[in-house]
C-alpha cells in the first residue's frame, strides 16, 4: 500500500520534529565584555552548519526555532526572520535540520517563559497531528528550552511557583500521553529551583558547557531514545549524559 | 590541536589526546597524538567501574588468543579492538576516567550510514551500486558469523557502530559493549537501540542479556537497509489508521512490508520489495515474521554470497549504476525512478 508526497530529504527515515526555545531576554546580553547571546549565535550557526555531516540527524530531524523575551517569536523560513507567532505561516515553521539558517539573535527585554512554552506546545501538537494525518512516520516532538534567567510575567515581575503550575501541568500531562518530550537546560545563572517547578525531572544545569555541546547532547537524545519509552527515562538518560559530558569538559579545561 | 587531556597505560606509556571526535551514550572518543592511526575511548562513570576495567583488560588480553587472532587477521583490520587499557593522567584515583586505545576506523573506512541514503552515497561513495550493498551485507554477515562462532555477542548491533569501505568492506567498533566470557566471568551486554532490538527483547526488562538470535535480528534489519537503499524493514505508517509510534512499535505489532504488504503505508517512491531475489526474500520473511527459527548470520552469508556469484547480477541499459538481480526481468531502480525517486542516480559528471 502506498501514499504519495511523504519524502523528506532523500531518505525514508522517521521524522523527528524538534522545537528549540531560546531565551533572548536582556540577561543573555551579559556579561558585557563577552555576552552569552554572541556565544549562542556563534554556536547556532556553527552547529547547523556542521549538522550536514551528521547523516542520522540530517535525514530525520526538522526544527522549529522560537525565541522569548518580552515577546514570543518564531523563525519563519519564508521571510527568513523571527516573527510574532500569530503572523507566521503555520505549515512552514518546521525546517529540515540541514536547511536551517538561524537568524542573529539579540538580547533584550523580559523572560516570558510560560508564554513561550505554551506556544511551543501548541505548535508541537499541531505539527504532530498534521504529520500523522499525512501518514508520515513521525515520532513525538521534542521541546527544548535553553534559558539563563528566571521566568517573569508581562510586567517583568518574577513568576512564583504557583504561576508556573498551569503550564507545568500541561507539560506533564502531554508527556504522560506521549505527546512530547520536554527538556529544560539551565545555563549560567538560571533560576534552577523555579525551572524545576516546570520540569521536575527534566532540568539540567549545564552552567559551563558550550552551547554547541549542549545542542549535540540534545540532538543525540533524539537518536538513541525510543518513542515507546516513558519520558522520564529519557530525562534520566539526558541528565546522565549531561553529567558525563560536563565531567569530560571540566577535565579538558582544567588540564589545558 | 589538543584538548589538554593525557592518558596513560598500565606500563606507563602516555598519549596526548587531540580533539573529541565522537560521543555515544557510554563514552567519548578522542583523537590520539601518535604516528599510527589510533583513537582513545574514555568512559566516565560506568555503572560498575571495577567491572568495566576488568572487561577492557580481558578484551586486551584476548587479542592474543587464537579465537581472536583470526578475527583480527587481514588488512585493514575489521574490528576496533581495544589495544591497551588507559586511564586519564594527572588525576587523582577517584577522579580518573578509564578507557582504551584502539585503531582509528576512519583511516580505512567511512561511517556505515554513508551507504544508506542517496545524498550521502552521492557525496561519499559515488561509485556505490546495489552490488556494493550486497558485498557490504555479505561482509557484515560473515563478520557476525565469525564473532558468534568465537562466543562473542555484539548486543548493540546498529549502524552507528559500523563502518564501510568503498568496495563494501565492513568494520565494527564499540567492542567494549559486547557480551563475552573469559571462562570464569561473564561480561554481559546491556545496551540496545530502537529499531534494532529483537521483538523478544522489546518486552523484556532492561538489562535482559542479548544472544546470538537477537544479533541475527539486528543483522536482518541492517541487511534489509543495505539492499533496499536505506529503507528500514519496519518502516511505514500503520495501515489500520492508528498513529505511527516507532519502528519498535511496528516490530511488536508485526507491521512489516515483507511479512504483510497490507500492514503499512509507504510512499510509492521507496524501492520495490520485489527487487529482492527469492532466496533473500524468504530469509527476510523468516527473520521478521516472529515464527520459527530466525536465519543465522552464517545462513545469511551463504545466501548473500550466492547472489554475488558470476551471472547473478545484471546491469541496466539506462543507467550504469542500476545493478539488480537477474531474477528480475526489468530494472527495479528504473521502476522506482518512475515513481519519483532514484536510489542510485547517475554519478556526478566528474566521476563519470
């Protein structure tokens, strides 16, 4: 039995949607002499350039890139820039991983994390349903958040644990229903206790790891985890591997 | 270029590590500053560090034993066998990371995945044809048959652990994850990979040891991928209208084109199933139908060798890279091309 129109790249692999949520709030502009946002920009460009050599990822993974500061934006490959989600064309936001040309990010504004997560979950669910309807062999989406800050509301007040409850519950429910795997990576200065309210078992502190290595770690987890697995098992694997990676990284740096 | 790490062997030989060239779920592979093509694998915090050190030490010792000498015969060597145990230098006892030095497979091989997609074949193996895929399948089946005969179980047989050469030679890495015994102690295999796990292991508890039969299942998956230009035997959307979940889910539910054509939906442009010679098609059915005994690596090797005998392969008048079995009267790759995709398109002009 056959269906038409479900080619990807030139392979017949499973499709793996990934939503990458990047914190572009003002704190990412620090420290002034070596802003993290510059490092993130370099890492994104370098990583997506390098992925062309990684056959397993290249044939399977499609990426939707979102940023959050005072607003939530999504990368629309049509115009090739970040646009407010409501202005984006929904059916083209997922880009084959080797055709992603990440825009240059700027750091400014607040940390509207919960809005970004809610938006990403909606996009993830819609994409998953679309591909299932098209009979594409799609695996459940991965949703990854990279943040260095503490979530705030629209006025810039820090969110407390109760304000995160609704979003946290939605994340958790979706994971239990097998709708997505949600992972938070807290980079330098992140409010980890607060992030753990959002993702109790899926918050990895990777303070000193280069962004490129973090991306390697995350994308690798799409390759050796199974969609049949409980999300918590995947979180455990990612945390274990993050710890090993951090350890090797520390040794490499200490001895340099 | 150096990452600043140095490793030292038991006899005091040191190697400076260059860049990190790979990482898996267990360990990290580094280039080694040495005149010979060597790399080092470091495994931080294995579940049982003492057992891991013993495991590597046994493998290093077995390199000199008759059963292993045969496996390591020939050039280029097919296995990234541990040559010597090492530990990171300049670190305290509690802090050090164990690992081993092994041959650098990049020296004589390419990543196996290069043979499994059109774009990678074009870029890295522009002369590869279906005959190359057959030869690689045969080399892999032979190697696995030899390993099984010597009492080794690979356990985590998958494309990421495999290497391939232009002519279809095959190499294997990650020897330290194998299951084997030294006569007294059994070193169990515990890794498994989605899409390459035999159905009887899918339901089983994590840590259930692999055996030669589960290796034979993974071999059949890999041979299918090779002979059908990358297509996984359990690929396809469930035809019953339910959601797709994973290869493993299709394995558990017997959704497999070769076993039951009506069980999955696939794009028209995938390579046609009837490009397989009858004998191989029958072996695939036995391997994937969950009934009866699975073909062994040796059976695969015999059947694959038979397909490479003179007169068994035929070229196509339209495209010189279209090679197929003589059992099929017309070219399967041209049929596929008519459906919108050519797994073996013409080589780039400069190659022609």
